[in-house]
C-alpha cells in the first residue's frame, strides 16, 4: 500500500477557464523522496499546496499514511473529506524560508514544538541543530546567517515536529548555483537520516536528480512521466520529456534488416535495433522516424570517415559541448573532453556510440 496516494486530482481556480492540474495520479512509498519537475506555470506548486491543505481540489482524493486527508466527489463537486492543514502532520519549506527575524535559530526551530514540554523541546532542538550542522549558530538571528544556513534552519524547523510528510517548494531558488548543488545533496542526506517521505518542487533538473528517488515531469497541469532520473534521460516516454530533460537532438532513422540483424541507420551511424529502450517500440511504417541522440552518444574520433563542422562550443571545464553541422545541414551535439579544443569553422571526425535507442514518430 502506498504511503502517499493522489488519485485523479484535478484543481481549478474560479477565475480560470481551464484546470491548473488535470487528473493527476501518483504514489510514494514510505521514506521515498520525489520531485515534481517542470517549467513555471505547469501546476507543480499547486499540487504541493493541495497536499498541504492550502488549496481544495475540484475533484479527486489524497491518502496519506493510511488515512484519507481530502476527497472531493466528482459528481456533486462536494467535499466529502477535507482534513484541516494543522491535522495533516505535513511539514513545509517555502521558497523564502519564512523565518521569524526576531527569533534566534534555536527559537525558530522550537516554534512548532508547542505540544512538547520544555525539556522535550530543548532536546529536540539540540537534535535538529546537530542534524543540520548549526550548533554554533543556535543563538544567532536569521539576518546573521548565510542563505544556505537560513535554508537549513527552515528545514530543521519543519522537521522538528516530526511530520509524516515533508513538502519543499523551490527550496534553493534564492541561492547561487554552486550552493544549490551542495545543499541539494545535504538535503537528501538529512531527509534520509530522518526516514522522511518528501516531495520537492523545482524547475532545476540537476537539483531534482540529485535529491530525488523518483521524478515527475509536469506539463500543462499533467504528469508526462513519473520515473527515475536515469529513465527520464535514457528512456523518455514522450517527445516532451526527451526535449525537456537533458540535452539532445532528433535525427531521421530508418529500419534496415530483419529479426536479430535489424538495425537503425542514421546519418551519424547505425544502432542495433535490439538495444531499443523497453518502452519504445519502433514506429510503424517504412518512412523515417526520429531517433534521439544525446551528446554522449556522439563521439569525437579523428579517424572516423564522417566529418562534421563545428558551429559552436560551450566550455564546461572537463568537457566541451560542441554543436556540429552534419553534411546534410542537420545539427547534433557532442560532449568532447576539453583537451580537444577545436574552434568554430573546423571539421572534426565523429562516430555514433549509442547503447540504447529511443525513437518517436517523425514530426509528432
């Protein structure tokens, strides 16, 4: 039985003609960390607010830890169950951290422990300070802390009452890129140490991948794919997910041969048909289909017969991301070690080295 279950959840605001969220269903197991990933306006924060109890859905049901916390009947549009926010035992961390400026770090963490005795509260605050590594800052005020430290205080405050579910809305959006990466790993460590089930909302792919066990890619109020980060990248279920997650381009492919000898030919090279991703049957028909090539599928090889023109390059430290023009005029991406420093206008040899195959109908 799932620890958290959303069933056919639809959310509509009165002032809007179309639902913000449409027929979403998903499940989390106890201790699982999941992420809702998508662009601004796709409905991911609305889902989070509905789970927390700030928004009432138009229809659907949410079950948490073996009990129903909200159920809106589709026919009557009437709320059959709507557990108040304060009774859902859900912790939430907001984008701006929402710390109390007049309280110290320790007092902020203790704020939600009103049902604890003084001794219990002191012990729990001490435990949280150790967990997030802020023992030395216990008596400081929020304005005396860095952005990363403030984020950890907000997390500790939300975890202190021992919620049965944690919800985090763009928790690193106000921090710089280097700090976001560091804290995303730290957040996962803390949540796993507490065995806390959690949902994180973000538009940052790397953040989602580093924090989560599973990720749901959202588009226009619906989940396009709910899967592991690996499968989203290597086995995207839809063209939208293929375009949204990671980098890549589509090139025409043709099926050649039959049975075990079948292969897919592209301008860059051939891929054995048997390495087709399990959720991607080849499109029917004799015409071309679109094959997804990631930058790591295209290798730089000076001895390769295929030469491609360097159009652009982006330095990434250990690698260059080259945008290359094929003889047909189509473009592909290639991730090349940075000691191969070629300039726009040069030609380099490339070959295909893909151990999986993802294909979609052409122009679909």
